[in-house]
C-alpha cells in the first residue's frame, strides 16, 4: 500500500505531506513560522514531526499543525447548503477592541479565522454588522455562526451542523469540548489548541446532538475527552448526554468554581489558571462504585424536591396511571392481535413528541420495514398519506422526521448480543433513548447455555437491565403469553406477566409491566398497568381505555375514561 493510501486515526489521507516537508524526518522547519523568521534562522529545525499521528509541533511558535489532509469518513447522505468561501477573514479595530475586553487577542482571532461582515438577522429583522465564527472541516467552509452586538446568534441556513474548530483535534489522543465559540478562543488564548465547541449551545430536555452524529468519527480515537461545559442547568444536562454517548471511561469533568464558563474563568483568573483547571479535570466517577459525594447533587435534589416526576407519553388517561424513568425496561404483553406493537409505537412517538427521544427497533415480526415506517409516519402525520402526497411538503417534513428519529435494526439472525451491541452503537452515533425488542423470543440469547427456562429468562433480562442502566435508555420488551385460557363467556382471559414463558422471573425482574388487550365486541383497547416498580410512577392494576383511529393508526383516549380518572397522589 502506498503511504498516500494509509489511514491515520481512522481517517483516509487525502493529501500526504501537505506542506512538502522532509518525509521520514523527525525534525525540521515549521510551515507556519519559519518563513517569517530572520533569513539566517529560516532553515532552523524548530519543529518535530510525528508522521504516524500526522501531527507536527513547533517549539518556536508553540503551535501544532496537521502534516496531512484527510478525507471525511462516514459523511451524511443529506444534502446541505454551504456558505460561500470568503477571502481571508479579518475584523475591524472596533471588533478587535471588543474581543480584547473578553481577554481575546488579535492573534487568536487570526488563528481561528474569525471574520466580520453584514448579515440579515431574524431577531432584529434587518442587516446587522456581525462577527463570523467560521466552521471549517479540512479546508472546506461547512457553516458560519453569526453574532450581532445584541448577542443574537444564527447559523447559516441549511448548512450542516458540526463542532466548531473540529480540525484542531485530528492527531491528538485527547480533546476538550466547550459550549461556545468564545470558550474555544479563551482556551486558545491559554495555549490549549485541541478544543471544539458545540454549534448551538445547550438546551434543557433536548438530546438532539446532530453535530455529534456528524462528527463522531473525529472522536472515536480519543482516550480522554474533557467536558468543560457551562455550569448552568442546560450545560450540566448536556454534560450527562455527552457522558452517556461518549462513554464515562474517556470523559473528564472541569470545575469552573464560581465561573459560568471558560471565557469567564479566563477573565477572572487568567490563562495559566484556566490551563490548570483543564489539567486537573477529574474523570467521571467509577462505574459501579459510588461515594456519598459522587451522588451528593442528586441527594440534595431529593431532599429539597422529593421524587422526580416520570416521563409521560401524552395520552391523558394513560399518563394519570403510568410514567417511567430512563435506565429501565418495560415488559408489554397481550394476546396475539391485541395491539401490543402498535401501543409501543404510540408510546415511543409520544416520548419523541414530548422529549425528542429517538428510538431503535429490533422487530423481526414487524416486517417488512417499510410498512412499519408507514405506521410511524401516520402517527406523526395524524392521517393516512395518499399517492398525491408523495414528494409534497408535508410528506418530506414527516419523512425527514421519521428518518432522523427512528432506526430499524435489520439482521438475518437476531441475537440479544448483536442487538445490544448495535443499540450501544446507536446511542453513540444517533443518541437513541429507546430500544424496542419485539418480540423477545425472536431475539435469542445465544450465549446462555442453560436449559432452565427460569434461569435463561433471568440472564436475558439482566443483560437488558445492564444495557438500559449503562446507556440511560428505556427498553421495551414485547413478550407473547404462552398460556391462554377461555373463560365461561368463551372469550380469552386477560394474560398476566406470569403467563409469559419464564413466569415469575418476568414479574420479579421487570421495572414495569403493561397489558394491552382488545375488546372486539366493544371495539376498544385497554392498557392495564401490571406492575410499576416505584409507587410514585403509577398505579398497579389501573386501566386506560382507547378507541382506534384507523387513518392515523393512533389510540384515542375515551373521554369518559379521562373525565372519571382521579388525580394520583403525587399530582396533588
């Protein structure tokens, strides 16, 4: 293989030795500063070359640089708009003076290619003089963040969202993630170069990190990722999401003490103290080991506020009797054709509408996949799409939403091990919060060698519980009953969790159990709570009743049911 065809850190080299340096040499001139030095010093060996990592370091100008350019791996299939490449960015003296008040030098502005120019801002409804934070990937301008004097922001419309300063982390085995472009500049001012920023800050109750999905390849080789995020509530929520998706084993946390962010810390304590704050960042607490101070924030919150409310699906009658936390799993049972899979779909669509949660399906029986996608489209559309709708504005809107929020695991042979492995990958790459296994008996645990049904069931559910807790995911397990009996009226009796193969293990291990049962005579469906592990989340034995809306494929709460339902104790 030619050296030009090699991969470095998982990236295929686009151009090997972009600066035409002496290949193979460990030391040489710096392409950034050597030409600006005195003639007698221009050939001085001021830089070190690491060809295997693709990174050079200059000991004169204290700057790192890429030896090669790289092709992007795993690029999105979406078509994005790109901003026009402009001349070398520069800013006016007035803007330079403003940045100076924030502790940012003119050299840092030049290094990060910060620009200035007129831009129409929707917040003011007119063109404003704006600062331009240019988002490069390789030598391509991918996006631009505009900021006016009133601290209004916008990204370039239709452009791909990526981390700001993403080029800076190639070749490093570590990086720092901050919450704003100003924090990147502050870090750069402190001599920290391998730092990136999220493009649109942190938003409470949102885990739509599309920029992470688009840049995950840049982070896969990192053995240390320092999270230097804002200390407010949205910043801390974002921190938890990064830890969940990137893995606690590589994440380190920064304590900004009495400051909100890196830029504020720079202004108050100086560059050396900011550098030290990054240096002494602490690893996320060990998995499976906790001390009181590791969980002190949660303890204080409980003492002050009691139990946190559970997540709800948006069906008024069902929400009154059932809610849940993530990091748990729900067993859903019912006789064939009772609507189990459809009700699970209704629940994950509700969580998506309410909280933006994404879902992955391992559903061997919910085939073909296009029909399942059609069901989800109907629930979001609240109607049945027609041939005339294809390609229209509403079709594209709903199709895009389903495409971006639901992922169908398609395998020739489903095993629990492969499904959980793919689920973990989807947590990291797409940020899923729900995983549906439908039905469990078609997703076998091949690593369990016992013939004991009860032991097999417990091992199966234990593996799911470990997955749910580790990745903070809500798992749905659809399980068919094996024993069904007819009552004196000739109708099949309602099954319980004890009617599932494995019996008592299902009831003991499940956090929650839900029965979905159809009354064909009354043309209604009911959801019955068979189990809630924590009393604050629901009521055992309570029922919610629905009619079926065929065009949207949705469960519609019966109004009498809603009216008669009393408030639960935790709602008062």
